[in-house]
C-alpha cells in the first residue's frame, strides 16, 4: 500500500490538500485559456492560472520566496484588471458588471496582500479579505445547486452558465481565505 511518508503532520496534510486544490484550479484555468478563449476572458484565465500556481507553491516555500514588490505589484494590477475591464463584458450594467468581477478582484488583492513585503500585523485587512472570500466562496459553490437557490431564482430561471468556473472560483476563494489565515 502506498504511504504518505513525507506528510507527517496535520499541517503537512493541509499544505498538500491546498497544493492539490490550487494545482487543479491552475490547470483548469489554463485549459480554459487554451481552448481558444481570447481577449479579456483569456487574460482573466491567465491571471487566475498564475495566481493558483503561485498559491500551490506558497505553503511549501521556505520563508517568503514569492514575496517582493514585483509580485505584489503584479497581483495588485491583476486586482484592478477585473473591475476596470468589467464594463466591456456585455451589456452596460454599471455597478452589476463590477460586482460580477469583485470576487476575482478581491482574490487578487488578497494575493497581493499576502505577498506584500510589509504583510503582517494588520488584522483588520486580513479579516475583511478573509470574511469576504469565505462568503463569496459559499455563494459561488451553492449557486449552481437548484435546491439551494431562492424561489425567485427558480421562477426566473437563474442558472449558472459556467458551473465548473463557479466551482473553480468558489474553491479558490475558500483556499485563498485559508491561506490568509495560515502562517507560511
């Protein structure tokens, strides 16, 4: 029987599970991009893949090997990408267009926060990001479940057009929230 000899503590198992989660998300986002998605959506998938790949190695990195101003600025710019490009994603819906992109923007902002060289004792920022990501993850993961949608949603036929994408985003939100709380 195969044995997990390198995983000796519950923290190692948690790190391993997070690595698997983020690796699957990175591959799925990259696969979506390679399927011919171009333009803003293609950039979205590449940014999600880059973030998930960085998150996959983060639990195992000694010290803060991913930290630094370059990576912090990259993910801060990625956080701005989503709301700034929201208006070109369909009908001009204003605030609703930005709200649709907010989960991705907050996830990228959380990544920038974790990689920031001065990241540390500000519990308020960490608590706000973590709370939002947990709530967002719950919403995204339960949204495609018909029995959990409100009666109004069922009557109006509100369903997810991309349930795999919603699951990917929900899992990523929860994994990112967990990583915000971990000391790595």
